[in-house]
């Protein structure tokens, strides 16, 4: 927890308390967003991004990076 930090939810919010970031993510307490690793375009809605075709690709180190559908289309041509 020392490396990643903590998420704090205060009352009267649902699930008020202090959570490690892994638990906060699993409980969907952390706001979601993605920024395309290629062009910098941002998406703030997870469901919309999925419908639009955003994907995560692995780099050579095994890290996942988000890519918008426009950049994915350019990468596959």
C-alpha cells in the first residue's frame, strides 16, 4: 500500500472508509478514465470507450496501455 497509496471515501458516500487502490478499483470506487497512449485523446466513460472500440495493448515489458479506435485503425493498416 505504501507504493500505490490509499483511496478515501467519506460519508455519506456508499462504502465510506479507507481502501487500498486494488480494493477501491475492485469496488469501482475509483473514477475511470483512459488516455490514448498514441494521440492523447481521453475517454471518461468506460462503457462508451468499450462501445467505441478502445483496447489495451501490451508493450515489450508486459505493461498494458490504452489505445483509441482511431489509433488502433492506423496501427493495423
